[in-house]
């Protein structure tokens, strides 16, 4: 029985992404075993048996629908159609579109990101006036696209939300800054640079905002040593989590 509440309908709506059977998942390559890097004494967390497999890159077919489902064309299709009309290089700029759990994400090539954002802001049928946040994600197994910058946009005019996701390789961690389009992205991009090492080209002052200026590395990357090995800073050494007390 379906609920009439919009948020509950979004939760109950079937994902538009292709389902994979257990057998198909087992055929995906393993990208990581365990968690937190613990390799010494006994694993008391249970995470040592975790197996993480490579997730396939999927896209959502039309119709995209809206936050409540996708049985027929809806507001997500209106957004995509308006962007396609307003941005001549839509086919080159948008790598794929994903609708998942009532949310719309455009995967935008980094060389088009700033102009796509400007179009989303200025086009009357779109009018995404507010950037509410920029965050990072690190996928070490995503070869050539290890670092992801995720931008959340809000249209106050049309009461709509969308997400832009842009990737760059670990060897060339550069993505255009959106501060010239959305000044509110200023500190969000600084935090993403601080924690993930993504360099936002054109940012007015890309410096650390959370960690000390002399900190080495970017602590929210998956390859950053958070556990399982000693972590030293300014003379203090924290032992690995599985060696901090005796379980005998």
C-alpha cells in the first residue's frame, strides 16, 4: 500500500537503476577487503571480513519522473529538457543522468561544469539560484575518476533540488571553481580541498579551512591512514585501534 506523504512515496518508489542478482554481484571485481586498515591483532569490529566490489556505472533511462517516482514524465524530465534546450553542448557535457531514491544527479564533465552551472542559474525555466553545498568523495577503485566533487543546487523560484557530480583523476585533481557563479561555494570548496585534495581552479583563496596549515595529506581520502597503523602529529602517537587495549 502506497503512502500519500511525498517523502514516504519517494522512499517507497522503486529505484530506477538496474537491479543486479547475487550471482552478478559476485562477478564484479573486488576492490577492497576489510576496513580501517587493521592487519595486526585480532579484529574485534567484524569489519575484517568485509568485501567491497566494484559498482557498475549506470544511468537512468527516460522518463526520469520526479521525487515521487518515474511511471511517467515529471519535473526531473522538465529540468533535463530545459537544460538541454538552454545549453547547446548538453550531449558532450552530461556524461549520464541518475535518478535514485527521488533525487536527480547530472554527471557533468569538468570542462563544462562552470557553464552548465551558469546555465542552471540564469535560465528562467531552471533558476537554480542557490548552491547549498560542495562536498567530495574518493573512490580509489574508479580508475581515471578517483575524486568526485558533488554540488547541491536549489531553485527557490521553482522549489526544486538537483545534484551535479564531477570527477577528476587522482593524477590531475583539478576541477573548475564555482565561486564565480555561486559565491556561497567559497568555503565549501576550501573544505573539500582540505579533506580530499581536489584543486578548484579559479578559487579566490584555496587554503586549508579545517586542518592546520602544516598538515600533510587529506584526511577524508580512503587511502589516508586513519587506523591500523600509528598516527603521529606534533609528538603525540596514537596506536592502531586494535592495539589500544587488551581484550584478554
